[in-house]
C-alpha cells in the first residue's frame, strides 16, 4: 500500500516537472519571466519618456533664449515652470498664441485680465464652456492652481514691460 502511494506521488511530481518544463522554467521565461520582462520594458519606457521630456524642456529654454536675443529682451520674460510645461505648447512661451510667427493651437492669452482667465479656466474645468482639450488638461489642476495660473498670465504684460526695461 505504501509503495503504491509513493509511486503515485512520484508520477505526479514527474508530471508537474514535465509540465513546468514545457511552460518554461518559472524564472527563465514562461509567464513569470514575461511579466518581469514587461515590467522591465515599461520601466525603460518611463525612463526614456522622462529623458525626452527633459530635452523638450531644454529645447523650450533654448527657444526662449533665442527669442530673447532676437528681440533684445523685448517680449520675452520669465514664466513659471507650470505654465511653461503645461500651457506654452499651445498658447506660446509668453502667451502670444504663436511661436516663430506661426499660429499655435490655443488663442492668445497675453493681455487678458486674471479674472477673465480664471473664469475661462473654471468654465472649462466645470464643463460650462466646452472644450475637450482644455477640459482634459484642467482635470488634474485644482482651483488654486487655476487661480495661480490665471494670476500669472494676467501679469504677462507687466512682466514683458519689466523685461524690456531691464
Ligand atoms: C493642447 C493645447 C492646449 C494646451 C496645452 C493648453 N490650451 Fe488653453 N486652449 C486651447 C484651445 C484650443 C483653446 C480654445 C478653446 C475654445 O475657445 O473653445 C484654449 C483656450 C484657453 C483659454 C480661453 C482663452 C480665450 O480667449 O478664450 C484659456 C484662459 C486657456 N486656454 C488657458 C490655458 C492654460 C492656463 C493652460 C495651461 C494649464 C492651457 N490653456 C493649455 C489649447 C490648449
């Protein structure tokens, strides 16, 4: 009787070994390996996106510097990192709504009052004013963020004047 049980157990164990072997050893391929590999891939992707983002930012800085040089400081002024990274691609580095003379996707913000900008932003966020692009962007920003951005953009003309006088 004992021998029969041991025999069956041995068969089961050999069966499991064959099964595991066919599926690939757990830590060298097979599903486990695949998950680990996928995870590794996405980590790599995340890392490379970060690098791209950084070089984009650097490019933006370069453009801003070029613009400064070209305009002899007129029209170019410091903006917050938040504005630069989230808004400038569509509304221009200084809110002009254009870049190198080409119209961008977003309208000109330069010269609009902080209160009007804030109202537009909260309207987009709440859906009172419909625009998928702006709404999608603003979902992640709090009312405070919007207030800060609106106040900043409202200050652009004053900043431009200051930069010119520098
Ligand atoms: C992907 C492009 C894109 C980005 C990025 C973007 N916008 Fe816009 N924005 C638009 C477009 C397009 C409109 C015009 C929508 C409309 O009028 O229906 C708009 C409209 C606006 C308006 C209303 C202006 C007006 O005169 O009607 C404000 C204010 C504004 N954006 C602020 C911002 C701020 C602040 C950010 C950064 C947080 C930002 N936008 C980022 C595309 C963008």
